[in-house]
C-alpha cells in the first residue's frame, strides 16, 4: 500500500514542523503533501517555507500564504493591523513571497478508487469556514466542485486544514477529514469544568492516508490515521523574541485556545449553537 503524510497550518512554528517531519521519517513515509498556511503567527516563517519546499511533493496555498504575499491597501487598516502585516511580510524574502502567491489552490488524486480532493479551507473560497461544528448542508458543500477545483466531480474524500482542529466526519457515503494544525493546534469547545488535559490539544497534528495511489478500483483497502506529535513548545517560544504578537501566539500554542474567542462564539451563533451550553 502507498502512504502519504498530509500536513497543514504550520504557521511559522519550526519546532513543531521538525517534530512532525521526524515522525514521518521514522514511519518510513516518503511522500508528504502540504495544505498551506506555512506562514504567519510564528517567527520562523522563511525557515518553514524552505523546509516544506525541500520535503513536500505537493504544496497548495493557504489563506495566510495568499494574504501576506499580496498587495494590501494599508490605508484601510488600523495601526496594529499595519504592524502585523508589515512584520509578517518582512519575515519573507521576495522570492518566497512570489513562490507562495503562485501556489495552486487545489490538488486531486485517486486512492483505492476514491477521488481525494485537497484544499486549504473550502472548494469555493480560500478562507471560507466549514468544520465539525457546522450544519449538514454546509458540510456537504465541501464535496462539491468549484471553479477552483481540478475536476468537476464531487469528491469522495475531502481533506483540508484551516480550522486547526483534526476530525473525521462521514456523510452521504463520503468522508471529510481535517488534518489539524502542525504549528497552531486549537480546540474551540472549551469549558473550565469539562476540559481534559490541554496536552491532548497542544501537539503537532497531521494525517496519514494509506491505499493504492492512482487506482480507481474502489474494492481496495484504504485507511486514514490522525497523528499527534508532542514538540518542545518552550523552545519554540524562546526563539520568538521578536514576535509582535508574542502573547497571543503563546496563548494559542501553550493553551490550545484561539486568541479571539468572541469570533468563535459568533460563529457558534450563526450555526445555531448555544455557547452557554458548551
């Protein structure tokens, strides 16, 4: 059987990336695909891009890869937003910015008879949110083709990143998989009385898909494995002294909690979830 490691959302976290790549090597997996958001948040953005380019066979674009390598009208931004944009842009050389901005939106392949589609966030839009807290009709949209997909077929397996929380969901004889985040893992369902050990979240996550690559025979074996790898968070933070978002970055990678929970709660309301009952 063929095995492919799929990583996503590294976000400049070099220690997490190196730990995942070491784990992939220990498992003797030779093919690695990346779903984007290599940059932003952590300070080691150029180093992470260089390493991903070296190790990954397929790389698609994430919303942060697009945003921080595009021309942005700073006249519409607040001073704090301008500082954030400038800091992130200055972490990359011009060649890398051009490379990231030209990455493809989507990648598709067959594995044991299933059409597997890779996108960063959603077939329609590079930063559109869909996830395990969504309604069934919004989850179904993930399988549909768009002007950004390679084929015009519905996917049998949709694999994406973006939301930083790994999960597997089966609907309509199809499978949705989120790889989770290598460098910025979070859990949006948080409650001080109900929470388990935060180290279940503050790890580097990735996916292994196993089957017969490029085969259209659906009567073949296939498997999906979500992997969590511990890494040295303190070492990563010690090397982030110049990070202008250090406190929020620290909050996320040490506590696995998104920096703007108000945004999360607002998304709950849009999806009919009562945050008071979480």
